[in-house]
């Protein structure tokens, strides 16, 4: 993950280079072209980039508990638990 300042620097450089992703990536060494375009779209739409990332859990607490319970009750087989 890149800091807000690094992401902003990449977007401003992208604008400076007339929206040429190749030149921007070559100079900075990051991010890839698709991510740079996505950040530019966000910047263009909102006038700024998001300050921090919100990490959303992939599974709810109930789903994780159900998976652990199933694993413990049905023979400690991880592949069977994943399938279910």
C-alpha cells in the first residue's frame, strides 16, 4: 500500500505528463498503469484521493465461527471444511 502523499505524487505526475501512464510508471517505478488510471479517475471525480484504506473483512464473524465449528466437529479436514 502506498501513502496518501505517494499516491498524490503519482497522480500529479500523471497529469503533468499529459496522462501518459508509461512515463509516470517509468519515473516512479510504481504503480502499474491500471492503478494509476483508477487513481486519476478518483481524483478527477472527487478532487482528492481517499486518505486511508478501510479494510473490510472477507467473512463475517458468524461465518468464521461456523467454519471453525464445522472443522472441529467433522474430523479436522480443512479441504472438506472449505468445500462446505
